C-alpha cells in the first residue's frame, strides 16, 4: 500500500514590524526632515531619528542597536517628499537583517547613497518646480482680491506632499529595494519630469507677466510731437521691461550670486533710485 504523503504547511513569515511602527517612523521624518540640517551631515540626524521606532523593535541587543543608529548617522541629503522610498527600503532591509542576517550594513548604506541623488532631482522638479508654483500662484490670485482662501490654499501643498510621501514610504517598505529601481527603469518618470518642467515654466511665465510691473515715463519731442519711450516699447512687445527684469534677475541668480537677501535689497534700492530720478 502506497504511503500517503503529508505536506506540512509552510512556516509563516514572521513580521517584526507593525503598521503602527512604520507610520510612527514616517511621521517623525515628515516633521523633522529639514529641522536638523547641517553642512556636515545634512539630514542624517533626522533620518536616524525617524528610524529609531523601527530599530528599537528590530534590535533588542544594545550593541546591534548602537551599530544601526551609527549607520544611519552617515551623511544623507535628499528631497523630503520623494526620497521616502529610501526610508521604506531601508526599514525593509533592516528588518531582513534582523531576521536572517543576510543583509549587510554596507549594503543598506549603499542603497541610501545611490538613491538619494536621483530621487532628490525628481522631488525638486515635481514639488518645488511645479506643485508649489501652481498652488501658491492660485493662492496669490485669491489673496489679491482680499479672499480668505488666499491664506488657506497654501496648506493644500502641505497636505498633498504629506500623502505623497506616506504613499511612497509604504511603497518602498512593501516592495523593497527593487521598487525605486523598477520606477527609474520604467522610463515614464523622464516623461513626468519633462512634462512638469514645461508646466512649471508656463506658470512662472504667467505669474511674471501678471505680477511684475515696470514702466518708464521718459519721453522726448520730435518735430513738435511728444514721443513716449513706453509707447515704443509696448509697440515692440507688451511687457518688455518686466520681461527684461525677470531675465536680468535670472541671469544674476544663475551666473553671479544666489544671495537672495542681497538681491532683494538691490532691487528695492534700484526701484527707489529710479523713482527719484524719474526713470521708472
């Protein structure tokens, strides 16, 4: 009689971290991401601080916990919202390391170092170059009419980036180290960056045309006829002077200096001087 084979159920994979641990870690990062920045380590202290709830759960031995905390005090600098898959991947790798020991500390550090640059580029383009420009542009429009929505709408940026960051954090944790690699290799992220860059430029052009105002009262007489410089400029291209100011400031920011306080003072000084000599 053939003996019946009995298949034992596969051992269920033990989960060391709960959803509460992951959320607590994320909230720590979102609140502190830009608080502890320094030239030596940039966001390293905030990164380590966000990892503490998970690391304490994963490593019960003082030596192991100390090594993990030291590992995450290494230099880290990326964009606060779109870098969060790195945190999720890091937690996933730390959990695997605590379970099996198959992941090395250098591998975790390498993942962080390799991904923080590309994700920062994506985040700066989408968050600061597009979302913030659009949302704040809408808020300014309402604010100029005296509507209270001008003060309320900017909070939409904070709320939106919070949920984007949280979703990416969980994505990184669930899918592990292959998540960002698959996103970057898919190709569509390049189209997304190009599209958001173009939209951001359109918004900056529209805002510059609407809110930068400059004209000159200079005029002269030719054969008894009064000719205004501003009329000539408007016939060439309406808003030519404001456009020139925008491009001038852009040139200074790109090629000369990025001392925003000094540039602002210079703009005010030039405006006052131009008004006194009746240039503007």
